[in-house]
C-alpha cells in the first residue's frame, strides 16, 4: 500500500465511523445541552471525540498487518526492547481504551463519581509509565513525578475543551510539533501513528471548527488526547539520548498547561473549591465575559502554541527555553486576568 492510499484509507474509514456515530447519537438523543457553565447556547451532538480512541486502535491494527510501514520515517517493529515504539504503545493502548470507555459512559449517562474518575486516570497514567520503569528507563522518583504530571495533563486537556475548535486545532499543532521532533532529532516515535492521529483531528476539526459546531468532543475525546500526548512526551523523554532536551518538549503543550494550572492556583488563592465546576479559565473569561468569538480565541491559543513550538527547534539551550516560555506564559496569564478584570470594572 502506498503512502497516499494509506492516508486515503484511514481518512475514509474515520469519516465513515464519525458519520455512523452521528447517526447513532441523533437517534439516541446524545446531546450536550446548555447549562449555566456552558459556552454554547444550542444543544449539540456529544461524543464526537470517540474518533480519537478509535484512531489509536486503528493504528495498532494497521501496524499488526504491516499496512502502516508505508508512512515516511515509520519505525518498523523491532521486537520487545527498550527502543521499540510498539513495545511501549501496547500498555498505552489498553489504558486509552479503558479511560475512553469510562469517559464516554460519563459523557452519556453521567453519575460517575469524581473519585472513581480520578482513580481511572491514575491507573491510565501509571499504565503508560510503568513499562518504562520496568525497562530500567525510569527510576521510582521520576515515576512519581510523571504520575502527577500525567494527571495534570489529562485534566488540562479536559478543562480546556470548552469552546468550538479549541481542543482540535490546538491538538493539530501538538501533533505537528511531535512530527517536527521526529524529523529533527530522530526520536523513535512511529510517524504512521502521528499521521493517523492527525487525520482523526482534521476530520473532527471539520465538524467542530464552526460557529455552530456539528458535534462536541466530550471527555472521551479530550481525555484520550491528553493521555496520548502524555505518552508521546514520556516516550520522547525516556528514550532520548539527551534527556534534558527531550523533557523540554513539555513546551509543546505549554499553553494548555499554564491556563489550567494557573486557574487552579488562582481559585486556591481565592479560597474556592477547586473541585467545583466553574467558568474561570482565561479562554472562558474571554469568550463568556468579553464575548469574543470562539474560533478567534481557539486560533489565538493554537497560534501561540505554534510559535512556542517553532522556537523550541531554534533554541540552542532547550531546557532554558522551556523554563522561559513557562515563566512568560504565567506572567502573561496574570497580566491578562488583571486587564480583563479592570476592563470589566470600567464597563460596570
């Protein structure tokens, strides 16, 4: 199978899956209905992000049939060893499927306790990192650090999936960043996986990046993407010959991380319950309070992340570049919140 036919096959398959899901969701009235926390005003199909865990499974199936070998720079299976992408991918696949099922049930039926959801997130993140520790690539102390970081990443992507196009457009930038990392550093990420993931994002983007979105991702999509990018970060970090530089690739998700973490810290300082639902993320303030267009804010977040990611490849000292980026984003977050607050007071 040629590379072009591979892309066409994957795209057609994923489009068909999405359209079938739309039909099922409409017939079963699986809708996201507006409430006091919503940034939308009309009932919209929910769970369109089911495409992302399906894309993860599709890649694995294609890899077993060797149909994915046509992708440029694709890493063919090399057996069970610490340099095999597939070896570490299988535990991630299991974790992603389990987490996607739990998230989808919560999307559709609700009623799953926050404690159980957190337990499933801990299981999924641990399942991703544990094989690296068993292979001698990850000491115990780093396992604990990565476990905490993984939980933050999952919830960052979940928290910031609130307006049209935000999650999918931003995630396209993240995937392209990892693609550039593959080209520049030769990290053993399988390019065919990035291609399948990118195609799923572009298809979802077609239905979601609109003034009136056809569908929303739901937790099933946002949580899966958060876990996927966490896996790619950990894999590039722990299989790299330059661990400091590889760990600096956290800048590939810096914008989402800073907005999510700084919002939690802001609520803690204000004495608010961080587990209570709210609309205090910066993008929510900009869209709900200042009434800026959803697509414009989504574009700004994605563009800012793209600039940061591009800068990473030109930085001579990448860990210092990463530290500076996170520091500048935190300062920008604080300044933006103060400016918005001052503007709102002036407007009464």
